[in-house]
C-alpha cells in the first residue's frame, strides 16, 4: 500500500529524512514514534505529498509520487488524513465539512453525501452535532469530526499525525476508541503518536525514528519488551516513565 | 454625582481636560448655532445673504439642483433623480444578507439597465443625453458602483496571483500592484484623459467618463489586492493542508475554503478602502467631469454667489458623510454577524 525506497528530504541545508525504507501492506497498522524533530511528521506527510521528497521513491497504492499533479491528486483521493490541530473548516457546519469533498471532488450527489456523512457521524458517536460549527465543539468532538470527514471520502488508507497531542487528557480516550474501532475493521493505518497503549493494542509494527532515520522497526511486543538500541530504550523510559 | 466624580473629575489631569472641553464647548457651539440657524438666510437672495451675519442657506436652495445633477438638462432632472434613488435602493437591498443569492446579480443587471436607460435615454420616447452632461451625485455613485464592482474581483485575482507558485504570474501581479500604488490617482487620471488618446489609432476615441472609470478601477484594484492579501495570509497553514489532503483542486479550494475565511477577516480594512475610494471619486473634477464636489465648486463661480463656499462645502460634506457613515455602520454589523 505504501512503499518508500531510499527516501531523503532536506529543509534548506538541514536533512530531515535520511534514506528511509518503509513498506506498509494493505490492512497493516504502523505506529511511528520518536522524539520531537526526528522527522515523523515529515515522513507521514510525504505519503499524500503535503511534503515533497527530494531523493528516493514514494509509491502509494501503486502510484509513484512525482511532480505530476495528476498522480498527487489520484493518491490524495485514496488517502485520508487527520491532523494534530484538527483543521476543520471553521466557516462551515459539521455536516458541510463532511460533505464538501465528496460533493466537489468525487461529485457525489448532495443527498447521498449527507447520508454518508450522517452514517460516519454516528460511527464517531456525535450525530447530534451535525448542524453546529466546529468552534462550538470540544477538542475531542472536533477530532472525531475530522476523522469522519476523512472517512467520508472512503479512503483506502488513513494517516494520523499526532491526533491526540492537542487534546485534554479526558478527551484522548474518545478519539483513541474511534481509531481502535477503525483498526479492527481492517483499515490500513499509519499513525504518528506517543500513545504507547494504542500502539500496543492495534499496531502490527512500531517504527522508531531519531535524527531523520528509522532506528528500529519491530512488532510492539518486541519493541516494548526488548528495544535493541539505546536511543529507543531512553525514549521508552521517558514516554512510559510517568 | 459619583458618576461625575469617577468619569470626569478623577484626578488633576482628568479635571483639567473636563474644564477645557466645557470651555471650548461653550465658546464654539453658541456662535455656530447663531450662524447656522438664528442669523441664517433661508431665502435664495444673494443681497440678503451679503447683508446678514449668518449662513446663507439660500445658496443651497438656489443651487441644489445644479449641485445634485450637474449640467444634466434642467427639465430632465427627474431622470437622474430616479436613477439616484434606484441606485441607492439597490445598494440597500444588497446589504441584506438574506438576499445574497445568485438572483441578486440579475436584480443588479436589471437595475443598472433601467438606470442606463434613464440616464442616456434616446429610446422609449425620452430624449437622448450624452454622458458628457451627466454630473452631480449620480456620477459619484456610478463611479463608485462600477469601480467597486470591477476592482474588487480584479483585486482578488491580483492577491491570489501574488501568492501563486508560478513565478511569471506572481511577478506580473507584484509589478502591477507596486506600479499602481507608487503613482498618485491624479496622475493616473491625467494619463487616462490626456495620454491615452495619443496612443490610440486615429479615429478611435474612448469616452472621457469611461477612461476615468478605468483609471479608478485600476487604482482601487491595487489597493484592495493588498487588503485581500492580508486576509489570505491570516489563514492558518492547516486549512491548506486539510484542503490538499481532501484532494480539492485549486479553484475549489480557493472558492470554498480560503476566500470565505480571508474576506471575512478583511471586512474592516476592505470597508476602509471602499470608503476612501468613494471619496477619491471626487478627484475626477481634475479632468473635467462634474461629480458632486465639482458641481459645488462650479456653482460658486457665479459672481452673485461667490464667497459662500463654507455653506456649499458643508452641504457636500454632509452628503459624503451620510454615505460614508452608513458604510461604516454596515461594516460594523457585518463583523458582528457569524
């Protein structure tokens, strides 16, 4: 589903990603973790080309991403993304947020798009908020709307970029519950997060990054019980230590 | 008493200012009332005016039709009068958000057609009046209406172009904005009225009014573009990320996500520019068009009425103020709405 071969990226002179090799098969769930500045967000943003790689190859669902905007468009239609800061459209209601892309990108009839939207709002357990504006919702509700918005495009792959980092502790669970449910249904997922409990429950593989490299990649059981590198040990002690 | 002490006499500086303001008030206001009302002459009689100490409102009574309608044929003044009311009505109608639907464009097209027929005539049995003779308030309003109607969309394109990834488009937009902003409006109007005809092939003429209108549109667009750009820059990067991630193409993204938010943020500075533009239309007097301010100036040329400039300009100022203040109030209301 995702294949990265020797991918590198620079911001100016600073190299954020160094020779990344990563493959995610259909149905797999991969959790990416690592200290801040390690390049995790940049890595996940390469997948739908919100960031552009400068060396190596990125292939998503059989389409190799390059300067051709048509290919980028093709990939983005199949890939849903959820952001740390929700990024809902503040001038539109929840329902309008959900129907916008299906109607204007996939040309789904409005009635049908609204039906799909209500279906996913029920899935994330907030159908009663459909007529409200994002600013009227709590952070946890907003993030669940953002997940529903991505799902309305019927993606084959979901990207999560630190989906719970901006949330109050009591709201983290309601978002994680939705994500666990999604994982159980077989969605292919790539998740940048520090929620190690989530990683342990759903991940097929944990990818640990540091300094723009993938330092370790292993099933969660192995990664948490027997990290191979000192860097990963230190990181785990810091994340799990409190 | 407590309110007085807290708000007007709290401490030395506050007391000093309160006393100062009161003294100024009693020194200035009674003489003004004497001048404007008690000693004023209301009859259109210039001899009586000269004999009196007060304001000469008779001048306005005598000249108001020329000030409002310019050199438009005197017996046909009902035509610009109806056109003026119609145009103001269209603006008020469009200010109501409930009517912000696509049919509003048709209402405007119909309204402007009627105004065009009224002003030009030549059909339906009403005599033709060439637009050299248009003047006064309707000219000011028409210059503003068409100025905003063309400059605003143009400014949005310029602002978007200035933020474009394509270097040629960006360069052209930056060049246009900087060039126009670096030149006074008066010089643009001069260029449009004097220089442009020199470059046109022999026999081709563009109407003076149209040339002035084009110059004003070009000028307003450059200023508005920078206001719109300010709004565009205030949109968080996350909004673009989300729109990209949903595969929304450029124009959809711009129209559905970015512009609605950017223009809302820009309402106060936009209205500021619109108000400035409304008043800037008075600069057309420099190339011999008779807008509201020009007609005031010309009506003072008549020897019998020379010297009553204060009354005349006060009258024009009141008219301008009514329009500008209405725009300002409306913008405040728009900001408060969701």
